[in-house]
């Protein structure tokens, strides 16, 4: 049976794909690497830019890690204090016995405090996919003060869809691959999609793997979704205490027109809504420069907030 969506790194046989100059320059801008401990779990944190500048916090999706923002964050480092961290259970952060939306909100608050993101004013948060859920819980709660929130292709679903689970919620022990080349060849996006930028897939995939005694395996907790449920996701859009924008990929399987319409109907009137052309669910991977341009436009439209 032919795979309808081939794994993007198979043709490179473990080699790093060629990349354009903009990408090489961005990832060469190395972040500060630190850790923050939240209720017993150590979180990995990446930071760019000086403390005291406006804060910009990037929140990654399910099964991902802070490194998904390494080629985006440097575009804002000259004007902002920029931070990305790995949620507990993902990337290089510790796993937990149990997960809860309130715990993820506490992680946001702790990272903001530890990295000086709110030194000048409350930061703007950008949450992709899963990252949009705790971001919006934070935006309507009292634990975190945000200047604005940007939802990026997060599929907030109706209250009667109780069984929502992300497409890469495995709940089985990760397979161990004998070498890095074979592990990279297994990397795929979820939901399945093609990748026109394999150099980005390579960066993400290498940061998604950890070396074990017998080979390489994935870093995220495969049992996270057995220990956590979002519940009624649309309720997280009910009463944000800050401006909110919605960004999505025009080809995204997770953001069909009816879902976009339902989300927009709940957001405050006049909330910006920006579809990114020629993009699937992983907007920043499919159209990274268009995504940067859209985010720059949003920050410019929120004077004093970004």
C-alpha cells in the first residue's frame, strides 16, 4: 500500500536538507536555554531578546516542543523579549503522572515570571494547535495577565463533541529506532500533510527525538491524553480578558469553514481573523514568512500591546 502522504525526511537518508538563507540565519540566532520548575516538573525554556522589551510568548502544539519556534522567534528578537517553552510531558520537559488545564496555565504564569516577559507590560501569547487551549484558559482566568492572544489553528469544538482527542494521541509505548536515520524517516505531521519545507521538518524532528541505550525514540509522553481531557473546548472562548486574533491555514483539515465560523461567533466583535493561503494545520511550517508577516501586522495593530 502506498503512503498517501510520504514521510518528509525519507529522501534525505539522515542528511540535513538544504535550507534557504533566511532559515539558516534564523536558527543561527541561538536562544538562551534555561529551566523553570512548576509543581515538581522541570520545563525547558528558550528565550531571545532583552528583558524589558515587550513580551511575546510562543506556545507549541501537542507532541511538539519549544524548538518548533526556533525559526520564527528570532524575527521578533530585535524588538521583543521572546520566549518559547515545552509543556510538561513534551519536548525536554518532565512528564507528569497527571495533567490538567489548570497546571498548563500555571506553567504559562511561571515561565512569564521567570523570564521577565512581563517586565515592561503583560505579554502577547501565540498558541498553535493544542497550545491555544491553555492559552485561552489563561486569557479568561485570573492567574495570568495577557496583553493579547493569537489562536493559531486550534480546533475549538462544540460542547457536544466530548471525545475530542488530538490526532497524535498515541497512548502506547513509543517505538525505539536503531539509529537516527531510521527515526528521522518515521517523522510525520499529525494530522497527515505534505511538507514543502523539509528543512523545517528536519529541525523539528531532530528536536523531537531522544537517544536511549537501544537507539532513538520520541520525547513526548505517549500517555498524556490518557491522563488529561480538554472537555468543552468552546467554553474557553467565552470571556477573554484581552484582545484575541484567529489565524488558520486555509487548507487545514482541523479548521473547516463551519468551525471557523463557530469560533468567530464566540470571540469578541472585531477580533482579527486571518487565513493563511496555501497552508495546512502547521501554519508556521507551511508558510513561515507569511506567518511572521501576519503576526507582525497583528502586533502593529495592538499599540501598546506588542
